[in-house]
């Protein structure tokens, strides 16, 4: 796994079970959730965006989250830290749009390499994705908010939750 990505496909049945969001309003923001999957087949076309990799998003947000890793480090205990930026391209309630985020990913791996990358399997991981103010277009014009992911190691996917304010 790298960042909020993984090299293993996830169960479609698990995704359907988790996609029961009702897009509730919370303090003026709309709650969203769903499941992200590492785009192992590169259906999103990461290279066309210059991205390090992509996450295929399902649920309230349908589309591709392009990930641009900017820095990473891993210490001898396997504690991993990564940050970068992202571009979401897709739909919300059937309407198209894009927005950008910054992100911070923290995880624990079996070990670390001398260059600061991780070694072995991920033990746990999570990331925060605040939306960059003014970056949205289409359905996401003027959107603010944040998405959070917590890696599901057993299912090899990334359930997300967040709040979008339009």
C-alpha cells in the first residue's frame, strides 16, 4: 500500500453494504460517505493527470481521486507520514465537477527503508483531506469541507466520510 492506495482489489459486496449514505445535513454541511479503492488497473488514467496514483471513489462521490505525493518519511518503528495534494474528478448526485484537496496520511507499516519509504504490509492507516478553498468547479463550485479515510486493511479499501458545505 502507498498513501491511501493499495495494490489489492476489494470486494464489491463490501462496498455495496457500506454505501447506505443518506447525505444528511450537519451544521449546514452535507454529510457524505462511500468507499475508495486503489485504481490498480489505472482506469482513471493517473498518468494523464501526472498523478502518483488514483483512488476510484464510489458512494456519494463517484469518480477518481488523483493523488500527488509531495513528501514522505518513515522511521525505524514503521511509523509512516505522507503529505501531498489531490484532484477529485467526478460526480455528486449525478452532477459533474472537480475539487482539490491537500492531504496528510499517517500509518504504521512492518518497517521502513533507508530512503524513507515503507517496507512490508500496512498495519493501519488513515488520512485527512481538507478541500482547498476556491478550487471547486461544476457541482463543487464554492464547496468547502473535508473528507477523512481510514484504511480497511482486511477489505483492502478506504471507507471515507466527510462534510461538504456548498
